[in-house]
């Protein structure tokens, strides 16, 4: 039996290498994928944090932002063939719970996730059901394709807020997710895009990427600086950190929208509710989106949004090969 040397999640804060058999298609709709790259998600870091900020089943291989090539297909696989480049939509929803039946599959109460509850893609080979895989043109470079899953969360989230051509947008957090939002809003025709972060290297990178304005809240009064740049405040604010709601509501213009995207389960920020009511703000909690996968494939294949197109891209260094 062929084996592979893979990192196994062993429980709180522990990752250890073990030899495991190379998986084989078991069910007729299973596909075996030869993984070529896999991004490290904030979720992976949260799984390994102490205390953990995201649950995972001990004994599994983590990693869910994988791209690879189909190696083998089960007899009932109809849409994929060996040699196809594929990406992973890791949440396997049940289709039967009350939320799935209402079309709110992102709130499925009975889901499994590749790389969290079943073996994931930090491995040379992944076995996955055909329904979790999406074919993507070989013209999309491997490293851009590896950002399919995080980008799909952004595609699924921007649908929550109307965005008009020329809208000003502020994004709190210049990590990979914040910068994907910046690229997305640029693609959607936003006006000024402002990115805030306390890490200078992230802000430098955002600037290289062509973000209009970068602000460091350790150096400036963020709400005041955003007002100076925009007059009224921005039309849309994205909190890509997960505990910045109190700041976010101060950056929006009256009648503006605030998208709460980041996930920080242990934080519990105090919020001034009066501001939300008095200034007619609309807040959106947004979690991964409702099946944004086809559109994400179309966007990546159009090459209109190229997540890693910038030379010396820092995000590229996070890719594991
Ligand atoms: Zn992810
Ligand atoms: Zn369900």
C-alpha cells in the first residue's frame, strides 16, 4: 500500500507528522485529487490555537484551500475526469436540515467540512465527493486557484450589500481576506477604497496592490481620517478582523452599510447601539455565502480578478506546496 507523510491534527495546539495510506475512491461518486497547493487559512491557525478558536476532529489531516488535478474517479462521477484542474468547496451540507431546506445552506446544522471534520488537503492526495469539487480552467494559475475558497466567501458576502458604482469602501484588516475584499470592490467599480490595519507590512503590501488609501489606527484617528478622505464617511465598511464593529460603525456615512465578516469567537466587543439607530446604519453578519462557487470560478476564469498577480506577493508565501 502506498503511503503519504502528512501532518495530523492531534488535539489542542498539536500537529504531528504520520504516515497514512494514500486514499482511494470508496464511494462511486468519490474523486481522488493529487493536491498541488493548499493555502493556510485563518481557520487552520484557529484550529491550532490554544485555546482553539475553531473546532476540528482530532486525528484528521487539516487544510481546505486546496487546488489539484484529478487522479482517479469513481464509476458514478460524471462531471470530472483525470487531468482536470479542480478546487475544493469544503463545506459538505446535508441538504435535509431545516436550514438547508430553506435555502440557507451556510447555516446547515448537520454539515461536515473537508479539513475540519474529514481529511483535508495538507497532503499529496485528497479523496473527496464530486459535489465538493469544482473544475477550473488550467488557464487559471495554480496559486490563484488556491484562493478559490476564501474568494468564494468574499463573492458570497458582497451580495449582501448593494454596491453602487463609485461607492467609497473602508476595509478594516489588510490580511488576505481584507485584500480580497479590496480587489473585489475594485472589480465591482467602487470609488475610493481605504484599508486600515495596525501592521505596517500589511499596509505596505496593500499600497503595492494599488489600494487608494491605507491608514494605521495606531498613527491616526481612524474615523476622523476616513471623514477627511471621504467627506461623510464611507458607503460600505467591511470588518475583516472580527472584533472591530465599534470602529466600523464610526467609519460609515449615515445610512451606510457595515459588513461583519471576520470571525473572533472569543471576543465580545462593546458597541454603541445609539450610533446604529441614530444614523440609520444597516449591519450584516455574513458567513461564507450561499453557494457562491460557480460565480467564483467564472470570476477567476475571466482573469478580471487575479488574487496573486502582483510581483513579490506576500500572500503567495503562505502557500504550502
Ligand atoms: Zn479558508
Ligand atoms: Zn443541512
